[in-house]
């Protein structure tokens, strides 16, 4: 049996019957309760790098509304990303926080009803070959996600996603943030359905079918 984590890779591997088993989220995040306040907050998690990060998307989203806080972890050290951070600093001043890493407990303290995250990956063959790990971690901690539509994990519902297409308008981001939120029941259901334990059970059942 051959498993891959994205439909793109299923089409690329030589095995004719490769099975897509997506990435998942650690079950332990179910015990970490979101504690964020009601501030309008944008979170971005790295690692960011030239060729893999859409700097224009970051700036367009950051300028689409007036966030109360922007938090970036793993901004990277490339010249283009330093320029993005400098531009955001000019716009947001002390409301921009940049750090090397944010753990799950810290993310939970940021996770409020108006906290959203941006995954600013450039659409490329490499990006399409990956199943976005950050999506599972962020939604598992109650944070809704914005990302390019082509990179969204196809098996997940889009209830808590704002998907960006080429030439998209960002004028609706504020309305989306204000009009939807994630309940604790929805968060727990997502974790249960997409935990690594659930993925392991999927593989176990596939193996049992092979040997039946």
C-alpha cells in the first residue's frame, strides 16, 4: 500500500493506486482552550522564503482592513521578506509583533472570535504537492484561515476559510471576519475528524482491507 498526503502527489507517484491520507492535528490541542480577546487580529506562521511566500498577498491582506494586531512567527531573513516586515511596521507600528516561533499555548492565547490567520504561500508545483499542515494546527486551535484556493486541502469544508483566487478582491475580508466565528463544538469536531489518531485508523482499515 502506498499513501501520500495530497491529490497532487497521488497523480505524480508511480504507484497506480496511491491512496491520499491527509495530514492531521495532534489530539492534545483539544485540551488547549482558545483564550484570545475580541481584537481584530491577523496571524501568520512561517517559514517564509523567497519564491515560496507571496509578499504581495501579505501586504494586500494587511491593508484590506485595519487590524488591531498582526502577529508573525518565522518571518525569515530574505531581503524581500525583510521589506514586507518593514512595510508592515511602517503601517502598524507597535501593533506588529514578530517572533521566531509560537507554540500551541501561545496561539491559543491569541485565538479569539476575530482572530484569523493567513497562509501566504505562492502557488507552485511544490506547494501543490504539500498538504498544508498549518491549516490543521490553526483550525484545531480555533483560528479561521485565509489562503490561496488552489492550496486548500480538498477534503476539508470551507466553513472557516477565506480562499483567495487570482485577481481576487480583498474588500470582503472584514465582512467575513465579522460575520462568522468558530464554536467550541466545531473546533472539537474538527480535531476528532482530523487527528493523527484518525489518520492512523484510516491506514489500519486500509491494511485490514488488503489482508481480508
